C-alpha cells in the first residue's frame, strides 16, 4: 500500500525554505544572450521535457533546480479506500549544472520514500548559427532500488496494525531491472523571431526507457514507437524579459505526454498530462489497469537559482547592513555636533557682554571650537555620501539575466 508519510511533509517544508531563500538570488541572475532558454525540470528527474532528457547543460556554472511534482495514481480498487492525499504520488528533485559540461542530481521517487541519483555529460555542444546539434549521455536511477518502473513506484511498504511500515517489492515489480538506466540523446534548437525558440530531441535508453518488467501489454498497451526510443519537441516563448512559457510534446519510449510550464524569474509551475493515447482507466487494459494504461495528470512547482549568486547576495546583504549601521552612527554624530555648535554660539553671545579683553580671548576659543565641529560635520557628511553611493544598485552587465 502506498501511503503518505511524514518524510513527504518534511520534503515539502524543505522546498518551502529553499523557495523563499532563493528568491533574491533568482532575481539577481544575469541575463543570457543565447538562443536556447533554460529547460524546465522533468516530472521525476532533471531538466528536459515532460519525462525525457535533452542534450542541454546550463551555460552558467552552479545553476540549481529544485522541483516538487505530484501525479494522480489512485492504484486502488472500487470502492477506493485511499484518501485524496494518498492518491497522489509525489517526487522531489535537486539538480546542479557545472562547467557548461555536466549535471548531477538527486531524486526522491515517492511517498514511501525511494531515491536515486541521475546525471548527464554534454559530449558535444550546440553551436549557435550552425546546424550542429548537441549530444549528451546520461544515467538515471543510480541507487539501491533496482525494481523501479517508469512511474517510479516499483517499491512499496506494508503497514501493520500498529502503524509500522516494512519495505516490500510487489510481485508485479520483480521483473524490472532498471538500476542504473543509461541513455544517449541528441538535441537541436532554432530561434523563432526575437522571443521564441523551438527545440527537438531524439534519444535511446535502457532500463526505464525499455524494460517492461515482463508485464507485456499490462505495462504498456500502446504508445511505443521503437523499443527504447524516445523523442520530443518544445516551443519556448518569452512574453517578457523575466517570463518564459514552455509548451512540450514527447514520447518517452512508452507513452505520448504533453505539458506546459510558466517561469517567472526562476520560479515556475507546470501542468502535465501523460499516457494521452490510453484514455480512461479500464479493466480491458490489463491486470495492472489501476496503475498503467490510462491518462494521468501531474502538477509541478519549483525554482531555479545559482549557488554563487545566492552566496553573493548574502554577502551583499551583510555589507549593506553594516553600511546602514555606520550611516546611523554618522547621522547621530552630525546631530551631536550641531547641538554643540548651537551651545557654543550661545556661550559666545554671553561672552560678548563681558570685558573687551576677555571677550576677544573667549571669542577666539569659541571660534576655534566651532571650526573643529564644522570640520567634523564635513568629514561625516563626505563619508555619508560615500555610503549612500555604495548602496545604489549596480546596473546589470550587458546581456541581462539568464533566461529562466
């Protein structure tokens, strides 16, 4: 029985913290000039289309994607005893891109939970203005969960009468051997006008892309073009400098899937429909009809940022706070000096009523003190102007912020 566990709530809480903490860094990210906008995160792994990878690595070292998705998989009979939360299988991914050449990531597969690593290396980069495509090789499901299917629910838990849980492998999942899964993919992008881009990808994979666990049509009734072959396309449109819309269609080796995502300054949401060719759930689709061979819907929320910009943002906030404290101290010093000058001027007026000799001597003393205070105010105001100038935002370098 697949069940909602406390780990999922912890994951959701962690995502909330990451979401709020990366907002400022996402807003600082420099704008790119390439023709390829950033790809969204797939349902269960790193950047790509709905479910398949693409041959693309971010041109910015240290870019990070965090993504939380939920897919509606009731997986129960009629009547269904699961509550609304238990019908959704959640997935959390964290992916990082490095040196414009490779990516590494970690994924929590489900509510149980299960987990695995994934990654990709860009063997050939796409060249702007040329028909040369990009080529990448990667892996998925690197970890101890060998019996994962394409939905990543091949491992389960039993719940005893006391509420305890025990990991199990359902009998139907024993035929899967998908750890690890390897793939190769070719991708090409073309610019459309000044705000659009079209990308196409074609690849082949083992394991999750081609292993049906000996379930035959009960695992996949229709949708496969060639065993292990996957392909897809994307249209990316940028209605503004900080907003990107992605429209995607693919075949992941098993099914036809579609999705749309909206990205605003690195914060995005997505809606997906998978197994479009299958239609509704029906016993005629085989013994596993409660899990496979019916159209499913998924939701996603996530963010992208850069670890170096986030670190830089924290340092700048600390420096600004220090400058603000110094500014407060200087303002207090100026106010104190003005009060002292006012007091000295009163004393000077009183001294002028005394003898001429004493008046002259006292006046010289007070004039000297007044000049000292005025000089102190001049130095403080100069420093204050420097601080205020330092706190003005630096205009972004030419090229702007990376497309998100």
